[in-house]
């Protein structure tokens, strides 16, 4: 069978046994469940799946040797299985796993030795990698077969997917019940989004705060939001000037650039922005930092000195909530449209950028705000 056929067979078995574990050994079953449900690091489950798929495709290989640099006839390219076969499989079945390969994470790249249990991978949580290596050893030592472990892995991921969809449906249903009531005021929306920004791992949210504003008001400003870059992609890699780029309607060249900071903006940040402006092929009118931290006067004054140095580009530092407050009061009549746009952006972001927990938190916060709790 081809790897695609193997995965099709695996998902059929997982579907048939969705509510019952196929693993009798409680220790091995717990390892699989932990790896699948470890939301703080999704690299472990993709590593496990890639190694198991490699073993099923080529039974003579050692699942603990997913690096061709190891050498020998029993090593293989785990990254190839991960990228070529698992990515479309994960996307097709909407499994709650990161959309990118595990083998480019700092813990798993540049390795040239087998993943034996006596070797501790440097990554967090440590227990995730410990259990993953133990499972690979279980398969290598024939304590359990690769197909049974992969079926169990896919089964748990499918359960997690269905649980997530059920929670989201319930939260969205709760919001439907509040339709027809008095819409939230601008200040209530500001409070709601401030609470959302205060959640853990919210670094992507300021980008969406600004992006939503241009989605709903861009036509009125004769400006449009250019496509957002991936949360994890570096500006150097994508060629982007900042986190949010705004162009004139009908033109895909950026004239206003926003760069988001969850910390204080420093003179060094401003120097970096000036370098980007100088290298830009088009004229940048505004380069705006948006921060959730304190704006220091020394940085603001330094930014203001670049107008003449750049021959007409203004660099300024804005407070994230201050930006939102001004926008919502300036465009008061479309404040509900703004909230809808922000929610849509939040829910449509990949989980690697905005976690499922953050998505559910926003819906819960909004439901509480609209119900007056």
C-alpha cells in the first residue's frame, strides 16, 4: 500500500472504533493520550505520526531513526513523511495538529542520532518528548504494532476535533440568543477586546485589532488591507514591511505599515523600521508601531526625528487600546461590524497563531458582555 492508502485505512479503523480505545495496555494508552492532548506543544504528535507512518510504509526501518543523516538501511526521512503525506491528511480531516512539520522545530532539527529513550530531547514540556520516545521504543521493540498506535493516535485526535467543534457550536449558539438586543457600545467593545488581549499567548491579537478596522472601514478611507502574513513567518522571509500593511484601493503596494509589539518600543526598533523604509521599493507614508505596553517619551521623540531623514515618512508609536478607542468612536455607526470582523479574524486564524483556548475565551467573553454578566 502507498502511504496515502495506509492513512486512509487508518482513518477508517479510527472512525469504526471512535468511542473505544484499541490499545489494551493502559501505560501505552496513556502515553498516546498525553501526546495527542498536549496543547502547549504539538510537535510531539506530528513526530509520532510521521515515524509510525514510515514504519508502516517500510517495515524494515527503525521508527526511532527518522533522519537520513543517521545512515544505515533502517533510517528514513521523517520530515518527508510529515510534509508530503501527513500535511494533506491532517488538513483533509481537520485534525487539531499544527499545520507545519515537526522536524523544523528547534528541538527536532539538525539531529544525526537515533531517538533512543536514553537521550533527552531539549524541549518543553519534557514529559512530551519522554513519552514520545518511549512510544517509538515500544514499537521498535515490538511491544505494540505501529498500526495500532497510529489508529489510536488518529482516534484521539478525531475525538479532540469533535469536542472542539461541539464547544464552538455551543458558544456560537449562545451568541445567537443575544441577537436583536441593544448592540454593545463602543466602550463595551473596548472592554471586551481589552480582556481578550489580557489572556495568555495573545501576541497575534493586536494584529487582528488593526486588521479588523481596515476590513470594515477601508472603503471609506479609500484604503485596503493587504493579505496578512503568517504569524510565525519573519519579515525577512516574507518580504513584509510589518505585521499589517495597508494599500490604496486598487493598488497592492503598501503605503501605511503597522508593526505590533507586546512590549515597549525601543529606539532600536525604530532604527530597524527606518532600515525597512529605506529598502522599500515604494514610498511609505506612515510606519506605525502599535504597542500594548507603556509608550516612553524618549522613543516617541526619537521616532518623530525621522520625518525629514526619510524625506516624508512619519514613524509614530500608538497605544493599542487607544487606537481601538479612537477608531470605534470615529466610526461609531459600524462598531458592530467591527466586532463581527474581529471575531471572524480570530476564529479563522490557525490554532498555531490564535489557540483554540483564545478563540473560546473570546466567544465566552462576548457572550458574557452581551448578556450583561
